[in-house]
């Protein structure tokens, strides 16, 4: 997937990431690798809207 197709708006990114992890049955590391995106950048962007990755739930909460 092209990095340009990843939403830049944090709320849209949140929905995108959680949906992709659920639908593709991947954890955050696997999804970031698959999409060729920087995990730290995603985590940082979503932390700006007070969401963090929950490994047990495999989603941002």
C-alpha cells in the first residue's frame, strides 16, 4: 500500500488502523510492516488525540 493512502487526520487514522488490524487479523507491528509505515509515527500521531495501543485488545483505545 502506498503511504499516501494512509489518512493524515488523526481521527480517520484511528478508525483506519483499528479497522485494518481487525479485518486483516494483524497486530500493530505486523500491520505497520505490511503497510510500510513507521510504527512510532502512528503511535505518536494517535497519542495526540489521547489514544494508545492496547496489545491485549489489539486496538487503539
